[in-house]
C-alpha cells in the first residue's frame, strides 16, 4: 500500500492510496480534482473510489467535478451533505479495494457525520494507515462544530485503540501551531518539547508539519511521544487536572464543566487548535 500525500489549498491534505499489485487507487478528501488527476496519471493507476471524511468544502468540494470527469466513480462517506455522494457508509462497515481493507469508523465531534478510515493489507510489512480528516490532527483535533466535547473525546478514544504502529494521515497541516500552543499550556511537558523540536527541524509540505505519524501530543488529547503507546489523557484547563483514560471516560470535573473549559481554551488560543 502506497500513500501519496498531496498538499492543497492553504493547509489541507488530500491523499491517493495505491494498491501496488493491481494498481487500483482510492482518493481521500478531494479538494482539488485536477491536481489529483495529474498524480493519478503520473502514477499510472486506476481511480475507483473517493473516501470523504466529512462534508466541509475544503474536504469535499472537488467531488462534483471529479465525478463529472470520471463517470461511475464511487463517492463514499457517512454524511448525506457530502457533495456527489453515491453511497452512505455506516460505522464498522468494511470495504475492499484490491488487497486493501478499509474499516469505516464514525468519529463525530467536528461534524455529526465525520468518518475516519482505517486501511491495511493482510500479510504486508507496511503499517496500517488511518485517514482521520479533522477528527485527529498532529498534536491536536478539530473544533467541535456539530458535536460535544464528550463526543469528540469518545471519538479520539476509539482511534486510540488502533494498533500503536498505525500511521495517521490527517486533514490539515497544523503541526507547528498545535505544538507551540501545547507548549504554552504544558511548558514542562518534555514530550511536547521534543516533538516541537522534531517538527521545526523538518521542512515538510503544507506549512511545516507532518501529515503521517502517530498521535503524539495535544493540549487536550495527548499520547506520549515515542514508538510505544502510553495511553491518552485529557486536561481540563480551568481546574488543571490530568486524568488517565481508564474504564471511566468521565473527567473528574464533569462533562458540563469540561465543555466550558474547552470553549474557554479554544477562545484564548486564537484558533490555534481549530480544524
């Protein structure tokens, strides 16, 4: 399984996933169709489907033109508001494109119909891949535009159960700004400091971060840096307490208070962690 990372617009990513034996390809979040088709032609692959994480224009606006240029193309997603949708997907549904398996994971919070896609190949040395749209960014998450803090937490907690070697391909390049904000929130966090140094040292596409890489640091949803997964934790900025993910998924301050805290934190951040 080969993933082509395609920076578009101001800080978006769209992706082309290629099954290397059959040369079948699937696109994720098509915002600029002509740019995608240039790469499809250069790679010599057959584009068979589009996976759309959510209906926002910067993730789905290219679907109508792409469908016009490629009649019969399957446009898949979980939200009926997605442009040119041909089939609505359900949570837990599995798809197959050549040797590539796709598990559909409903991850509401940013939008009510946000779907993330977990892809893998059997008997393949390549790690599995997660296309998380605006549910999960590097060191952050998207804003809760249509959901609650509880929904967002539960979505991220579910993504946190995926294999620790999973590569995450997110929808936006906000790595540096997310980590800079995280460092302001947790100035003594050595993992945030290390990841920020890592991000600054790499001239990466789309504004200086990295699209692929496991979930590491975020001021609200945090996984420790390194190759091993050490668990997810959430911070309430008003009562500053960190609580570990366990059998209980309720913060000690309660969801209503936690939601108010998160709103205050986002407002104070000037939008640094918005998706």
